[in-house]
C-alpha cells in the first residue's frame, strides 16, 4: 500500500488481481474498469472530497471510444494500489505525440528549463502514451502541468507561453505553485496583466475557490 501523498493528476496502478469493477459508481462500467486494470493501465487521481483521509481515493480513466469518449470514475482503497507516480514528464512524452507536435514540444521543454518550471503532461497525450490507443486528433490541446518553485521565473514563463509559436497545438493546462494551488495558466497570465484586485479560480487536491494571485506563491508576485 502506498503511503505517499496523492496529488491531482497523479497516476496510480491497481493490483490486477483485485476486482476493480467493485469500485465503480455506475454498474454498467464495471466490465470496462476490470479490463482496464487487468491490462495494467494507470488511473488518474482526481480532486478528493476528503483529502485528509483520502481512502478510498477518487480515481478515473477515459476510454477512447467512438463517437464519444467514456469517462469512468472509481473509488479505490489505498491497499489496492501497487504503483504511484507523478504525471509523465514532457520530455518523456514527446515520442508518443504526433510528429508535427514534437519540434514545439522540445522548444517548450527548453523554455521550462530556462525559467525553472518542471513541465508534465496529462489528459489525452498521457493516456495515449500509457495505452498506445489513439486519443489525439486535430482539435486536441497539449495539456501541461507546469510545476513551479519559489525560484521559477513565473512572469517570463507566462509571457513566453502567450507568445509561443503556433507550430504546436494549443497549449492548455495549469501552473502548479509551491503552495499546492493550481490555476489555469491563461487565467493567471490575464490576472497578472489586469493588476489589482487579482483573483483566480484555483484548485488544490481537495478544494476549488477564488484566491488572490499572491497567495498562490505565498509571497508578492509583482507585475
């Protein structure tokens, strides 16, 4: 059983010998959940309703079924987890992306290295990387989780993202601050440009609420 903290977007693998069908909220998804876990595929940690207890954990996965994808939610006990990791690093995801995306992804990796952010991927590209199934199409976004530290050059990062060349798909995703709060990077960039009062819709591992921009980093974030 894993004792590590579970964060939004983390990946977990359940014991394939456990009946994952017992953990789904909708009975019609039981077979799909069993098949997913038996094939050794990861599930994504969702926002928890009770993060302090966090057992069972709220997890989910998306099947690439047509004409619409099927999103399936589970509540699984920690005891059923055999592996746990942070989301896939951007650099490790490049080979799983469409070829037309790859030059831009290398540029994004270099940008993040320069500004001190750690880029990870979630969403469709992550699912495609771990399953080998087709999740991406021409309308797909590149979902990034940009982990920032106190040393990250946040303004430089946001400015570069806003002016990033369009040889890559639309860049979506979140800035994850050292406080554990995450906010859509486009919303954060807009709030900083707008000046005071600057509030953004932020998410933690178990809560969503409006908070002042400076509280994201627990220090003044001057323009």
